[in-house]
């Protein structure tokens, strides 16, 4: 008998007249606000302008939401397109279902567009963004708590999560307590953010590598947490598709981290020369 556990939320939707206010959406919005705030602080400390971050976010956030939803729908199409399913529910992002790697991939496209419009280097911006991005994920995961979704296997641990009967898996209808995998991932993401801030302050990190460190660190925790989850997922060779995605993304991040710094320095010098060729040499102060 478990004497302590995390209770289910009383409700996840509030109504302001005819308008539903959903906790899931509020968590996503709160995460975006925190990411913008922290990125502004880091970007201005690097000599950038705070308005740069807002302008890039106006491109990256919509692209990221669309990418996250596309990844979810593409990897679990049977939830929406099998006979008896409602295809229109593929557009109901408030019910949950935003795949992080789709969000990062398409969000990066939006960020690239925003950076080009502001003449910002995407790698530099990504490094400034990384801690805020993973903090946004930590906050956004609480939306899964309010939706009572993406929990793990049954458990009797003191921090077990109570799930209402309507949200329990069909094969464990009489079991009410499960691993709170949303909480595990949220805590892990906060730890990754702290790691990134510490590494950035303590070491001289080459361009693009702080973002690569975020990707690598996040996937390590995500892989372990994914093994606990019992929600629907398609499998390939015995692993959930999200596991395979994490493996591929982790190896790509590891490649960036292991890339010879000397080679990267040559590339950075070439980029600097190209920038001067495009924009001309910097202005010289002749007032003294």
C-alpha cells in the first residue's frame, strides 16, 4: 500500500465564458516566455540586441509548433487516420502530442529565417538559446501532468502519480499509480539547463557546441525516461520510434562535439572573411 503519491490535477481546463483556457497551452506559453527572457539576457551579454530574440522567436515558435505536431502525427498516424478515427483531431494540439525533435528541427528552420532577416549567425544564436530552450521543455512537460498523459509503468514509489480511471491504460484499469515521467523529464531538463550555463561560464566553448551539448545531454535522459513510458508508440526492432530518433540525434550531436576545433576555427575565419566581403570592413572611429 502506497502511503504517499502525487495526486491527479483537479482540472486541466477552465472556461472564460465560451473560451476554454487550457493548462497544457499555458505551460507551453510559460515555457516560451522563459526561453525568450533567458535568451535575451544571454544574447545581449554577447553584444546582441534584445529585440533580435523576439524577432527570431516570431519565426521559430510557429515553425516549432507545426514541426512538433507533424512529428507526432507522422510517427503515430493510426491515432488519427484509421477507420473510426477523426482525422481533424490531428489539428487538436491542445490535447497534447508535440514531438520535441520535430519542434527543434522545424523550429531551427524558422530561427534560420529570423536570423537571416536580422543578419545574425545561427550558430551563435543557438548557443545563446540552448539553456532557455531546455528550460522551456521543462515547463512545457507540466502540460502532460494536467492532461494526465505520457506517464510511465505502474509503481508503488512514494512519488507515484495518481491517474484517473478515464486516463489509465486499457490493460491496467484497476491500477491507479504510475511513474510520473513528465516530472522525471522536467527535473532532467532543469539539470541540463544548469549544466549548459555552468559549461558556458566555465569553459571557452566553440560556436555551435553548446547547442550540441544540449542535444546530447537531453537525449541521454530522454532515452532512459522513454523506457518507462507506457503510452501508445510505434516500435521498430524492439525500440520505440522516439528511442531511435534519440539515438540518431545523439550521435549527430556527439559528432559535432568531437569535431576538431582546429577545423572549426578555419571555418569560422572563412565565415568572418565572407561577412566582411558582404558588408564591407567595420567602420573606423576617427573622432580621436
